[in-house]
């Protein structure tokens, strides 16, 4: 039986790990390769690197960062941020990514998912969806780090993205992200029910019980950044808690 | 030790190369059948479909080089699609003959499980294994062998029913999972294989 996965996330800008709430007030949080090795050693099942560089120069560093992380990392690595074309993805895969995640570019150009899946396979193609609660009900997609709402229903977009070739969904709650108040479990349940690919819960984790709630809601994996950055806890320790709730984990 | 890594096209090699280097291997990417035949150790990664995979091997005579290596118990590891290519045939590409090293056919996962199988699953080796140990391995596959072929030790996993997670015979290893992505457990397996290769 497949285990539930715990996935730390590193936000990287210009080759350095950064931390912030909703991409604001970013501060330096260390060397990506060092952090990646520490996460693997403390029980991470996979690692996600999101490149949040603001400039093309910073973006060009992403492949170097991925290569440096790959040298030390023996678990799967997903890389996202700024991928607009098949060539961008190819560069990151050549550098050592095992999967790439696309967000804004896929909303603008949904056929990008088809091109990525055709070239690299579904298992390489992750759709990252940032979803915000819609006052009128449901959730809508937000893009460009939250500055733009294209008027897309998040659950419908998840279904469409999978039909086009996405093999996994990285689902972030825009309302919960950075708040440490827990995942949006209703969002997780709605999207998990709508698709037959793994859903990774993201946005809002503060402690292990929050991760358990996300798994109960239907997530196959849980992603968290801040709770691991500060050394409050480790993936291994949260997996101990998850296991006590009856979920299979890798230990 | 030099490890000839067979490059059949679409496979993403960066993780494999990094994994082999971490255990002291010296990977050299090649499509040259002579180099694959003569290298002290050979590694066949595999991503993509069975039919195109076999076509790529046959095109350069790599199929014969691999068959001879394995028959002579020369150190060889085949992973993911690489393991499936050792079989006689696959449901994925009907009518295409595999390398025929393993007496078995590859079928698709069935039942109420995620396909592709995507993630960490527990691996149970048979008692005669010398390289494989129990542990969690990282998988990304839709197809698999159903039963251990005669003459081979190996390991089974469970994804809607038992499937072949790995096979081993002497210094030849076939893994349905990705040892290079299976953490310290996978790294230890690659190290044991390279150590056996050095003997």
C-alpha cells in the first residue's frame, strides 16, 4: 500500500532559501542544498523547490540551484516557478528535477500541460493551483502570486488540468497560506473528489494535527514550509503522529 | 568503478547519475553497444513506453550487449522500464518482443488503485536475496511483472495485489522502483550492488 507523503517546500530566490507570508517580507533562510539534505535526513518523502525569483537573472540561477540540490538529494524533487514552455521544463529536468510544477503559465496556456505530458509523461507534470474562497461559494483560481483572479473555478480547473495531462495536483489555499491556522479541508475534499490523481495539500499547516486533517479530507500528501524551516518539528516527527491516526507512512 | 549508463532517449538521467556518484560510482552515459558490453558495470534506466524502449535498444545492438552481460552474470542493473524490458513482452506494446531474459509478461495495474502507482511502497525480499533488503521504495509505474520468474530471487510489493518490485540473480539487479530516489535505503542497495560488482 502506498504511504502518505510529507513534503517540505523550499522557496528559493536568487539561489537562497527565503521565507515570508504570502510572498511578502521575504527573509534569507539558508542554502538550498544544505536544507535539502537536512530534510532528507529528517524523514522528508519528497522535496518541492519553488523558485520565487523576481528577475530573469535570478531565474537563470534556478537550474544551478537544482543541480546543487540534486547532488546531495536521494528523494524525488519537484521544481516550480517561472516555467512557461517545454524548454524551461527540460532545462530543470536536465539539472536534476524529477517533476516540474506549472501554475500561472498553465492558466494562460492550458495546452502547455498537454505539451509537457506528451514530452515527459504525466508523472513529470504537476499542476500547481492557488485557490481562494469565493464569497459567492466555492473557490476561484488566483495567479501571479495572488495579484490576479482570472475568474476560473478551482475545482473545474483541477479537473481540466488532469484531463490535459497533469499527473498530480499541488493545491494551495490562498486564504490559509502562511497563517498557520490549518489547511482548507473543504477545498481539499472538493478537489480530491473531482480527480483521480494524487492531491498534495498546501497552505496553512502549523502542527502535525493539521496534516492529519488534510489527509482525512482526501489529500495523498501534505506540503509544509514554515513548520519545518524553524526547526519546530521534522518530517519524521510529524509522520509519527500521522501514523498514530492509522495512516501508512515511510519510516 | 566505471558504470556505463545506457541512454535510450527520453529518460531523465540527472537523478541516476547523481545517485551513482553518491555511492562512489563513475557513471559514463553511452549509446555504444561495445562500451556497454565491456564496462565493468552497466545501468539501464528507463522511462517511457515498452515499444519505443525496445526499439531504442535494438537500433544500436544494445539488446544483444545487455543479454550477453546478464547471461554471463556481469554486473548490471535495470530500473523501472529497464526491468520490464527484460521480460518476454508487455501489455503496453502488444506484439513487441522484450529482451526475454525474464520468463514473464508485463501487465498493467488493475483494480481500485491509483495508476500510475506514484509514491513509496513497502518491498518484501525473498529469503535468498543478497542485494535486496526490506524497506520502502519509491515507485512511478503503471505496468509491472506479476510473479517472480523461475531462477530469480526478488522482492514483491502490493498495489491492488502483489507485483514484482525487484529481481536479482548474482550481480544482476532489476528494480521496478527508483533506487536513486529511494533515500538512504535505495542508496544502500546501489552501494551493495557496486560492492558486489567490484568482486
